[in-house]
C-alpha cells in the first residue's frame, strides 16, 4: 500500500497541472484552430485555464522543492556553486524580459514587434531564462520530485514558443519572419559571445603611449 504524505500530494497536484498544460499546448500545436496559448481575451476559458495551470504548476514546483529539499543522495553542498548562479541569472533575465517586451505583449497583446535588447539574442529570452532558472532550482533542491515537475514546466515553455510562432506570423507578417531567420528560437550563443566580448573590450583601460 502506498504511503502518501503532504509532499506526495503537492507533487501529484503539480504533476497533474504540468502534464495537463503540456497536453493542451501539444493539442494547440498539432490541431489548430484549437488554441490554449496565446490566450484570447482575459476572462475567456482559455485564459483562465492556461494561467491557472501555469501559475499552479510553478507554485507547486517551488513548494515541492521546499518540502522535498535535499531528499535525494545525488549531490552534495557543492551543487550550489552551479545552482545559485543559474537560479539568479534566470530570475534576473526573466524580470528584465518583462520590461523589455512590455506588459501588453507579455500577456498576449499586440503592442508591436520587439527585436532589440534581450530579443536580439533570443526570440524567447524569458522562456530561456526561466528554463535556466528551473535547472538551477532542480540542482539546488537535489530532489527527484522537483526535477520531474521542472521538466513538465520546461516542456510547457518549449511548446509555448512553438505555438506562438504561427500566432506572431499572423500578426506581424514579413518582419517577424525575417526576425526568425536572423535570431535563434531560444539562445543565439554566437551573438551573445560577440556582445560579451565587445563589452569586455570597452571596459578595458586604454593604453596611452608616453
């Protein structure tokens, strides 16, 4: 007989939310015109369902990480050397992405195509950063339950990026299609490396000859 405690209940609820969201997004991707994301107007069943499942999955993942913290003998304290930078970087870039994209576009508006700032390096910088943050959370929590729930949310981010593309092509047409050709879906590492190299070069003290 299975012995379910509060941690197992929270994990099961998070898994149901995450898998249900993944399945609805997969249906959106494979069988249009059904669409759960990007959501129609606020208050629609798609909007209420998507945001309920999405936010619920995130909250339950964090709660599972806290309840099941360090329950798996996989990693020792040195995991934080990697987990902390990944988690903090993911949070920081995600917050910056909201300001870069704008509140309207973040919540499925059509306030104009954004291709500058963080969107120079990725068509989906917020999703990419959130995935990185989830990896950091999974490493830090050292919990199989947290890893499983994080994978469900990562799957949702990947599917969200895929289903958004057709929606954005309909709204912005050729400019967005050109942007897709020039910018990686998740992370343009070459462009990012060049930008970092240029930034480092600018910060080097100039050498003056006497």
